[in-house]
C-alpha cells in the first residue's frame, strides 16, 4: 500500500515517513522545494529503506487544487503540513492551515478513489481551555477561547493564539467536511499531540535554533527556572517517535476511524525535566539542577487513555525522551 504524507520534511513527519517505510508501506511525501525531498531520498537510502520513498512538490497548500495530482494512486493520507511559528499576519498561518486541510480532503474526494483513510495532525491546543480547578482534558473537549480572542483582537492577536486558532479551525473544518461529504470513500482520524520532543531526523544543516516545540524544552536549560517556577504544572509532552507511531496505528486500525486521539507522554513541571536530564549516562554537561525535591502540582493535564486503549501506544518515559532530544540537538544543531 502507498501512503501520501504532506509536509514530509518536518520534525514529526520525517519520523512518520520512516516508520511507515519500516512497516512496509511505500511513501509519497509532499515538500515545497526539491532539496527537502532530495534530503529524504538520501536519508532513507542510508537506512536501506529508500527504494519505496518518492516525493512530489506542492508549493501552495492553500490552492484548492493543491493535492489533485498528489493523491492519485495512494491508499491513505497523513496530512501534517501546517505553519508552525510562521509569524506574519494571522491569515498567513490560519489560511494554509485551514485551506490546506480542505484541499487535501477535497482533492481526495475528487481524485483519490483509492484513498481509504485520512489522518490529520491536529494539536492538543484544539482541546485546551482555561480552567480554574484541576481538570483532565479528553477528546470530548474543544477549545473555544482562542477563537474568541481572535474575534476580539483581529490582526493584533498574539502568535501563540493565532497558532491555536489555526489548529482548532483546521480540525473543525476537517470534521465538518466529513459531515458534508458522506460520499467520500475514506474516513478521518485526527491526532492531537502535546509538545513533541525527541531526536531530530529532519535536515538540520541550516538550523540555527530548535523548532518551536523543542524550544519549550530548551528554554529551561537556557534560563534556569526559579524555585517557584520549578514545581507547578507547565504543560504536557510526548515523544516524537510515539507521535509518529500514533499516526501509523491510526492508519492501520479499523477502530480508529472517525476518532480524535490526544497523544501525550504525560504532564510536566520544569523540575521533572531537570531531574530527568541529570539521569543521563554518560552525563550531559551543563544541565541545571533546578530545585530538587520541589513539590509538583499537575493542574490540567491531557488524558492519554484513549490512545493507549485504541492505538495501543505504550508511551516512552520522560527521561528517555529528553535525554535523546538534547543529545540529538547537541549533535545536530550545536549552535542552539
Ligand atoms: P515543522 O515546522 O517541523 O514541519 C511543518 C511542515 O509543514 C513542514 O514540512 C513545512 O514545510 C510544512 N508547512 C508549514 N507551513 C506551510 C505552508 N504554508 N505551506 C505548505 N507547507 C507548510 O513542524 P512539526 O513537525 O512540529 O509539526 C508538524 C505538524 O504537527 C503541524 O501540523 C503542527 O501543527 C502539528 N503539531 C506539532 C506539535 C509539536 O509540538 N511539534 C504539537 C502538536 C501538533 P517547510 O519545511 O517547507 O516550511
């Protein structure tokens, strides 16, 4: 079987492509420029799994015909391409996110008679909402507050909120599209990762800084947190390899059809990261200690129950993820 993966050269996507190839699928990746595809051809050749990887150029995901050619002859689609930390005007992020999602679905209806399933990478930001009391987010939740902020502030909306708007609008649009296209020969699964960390497989030759989610991890190393900042819940994290596996399983398992899945290794406080990184063997030099023994409170984490039960994911532990992530950054982006 052949799988189309959009935005194939991204941090998460290269791992998805690799795991699909290892599972025996042929993979067609979409990239915006040839060197990004050539890098992957070479990468997978070096793993001895290169023969089944090909790429096509899709320059403008927001064009309604963007994927008309790319979807032809594939059995399934993983749609990951979406702006992350793009800056500029809100529409520069929101439009490619939303219209890109519509394009992949509508191209598949029109030109992908063989497509059986489409997996869309949404985000945990699609469920987040401020809560004063402790709360466990599940796949039943939908974020509304970012949309309200954007309605109020328009072009003045901050970048983080704009990203949240782009993800929640794109995911809603995908489910609405499925409601409106009962004739589609495929079903939909959405994957909602928390902050994704782990080793880098993508082309890092021009990278000066970690990508957006890895910057969250490195922020506490660049500037050690105060004792007060060390203990409170900050957010949730997930390993990039587990995130990729969730996409692969979402394609394979009949029970996943029509479902959303939060994927999360667990909640974290900054002290958890300090404690995890000092367990590295051999040690990683220059790791701050934080405030060892500080009390942790995890207010509003994301549930990973459903992904464990239906997708069968056994999540990596924090120490494996963060140690592998920082070692990989040190090796591949030494300037970070
Ligand atoms: P990357 O920035 O590494 O990858 C993003 C991919 O999308 C790249 O291939 C990029 O292409 C492509 N892309 C971005 N903007 C556009 C655009 N306007 N038109 C066409 N392609 C575009 O990010 P990640 O791997 O971290 O993210 C992948 C997906 O996962 C995204 O949908 C993101 O929202 C989602 N996600 C990520 C999380 C994380 O913590 N990393 C958490 C939750 C969700 P190019 O290289 O050419 O720019």
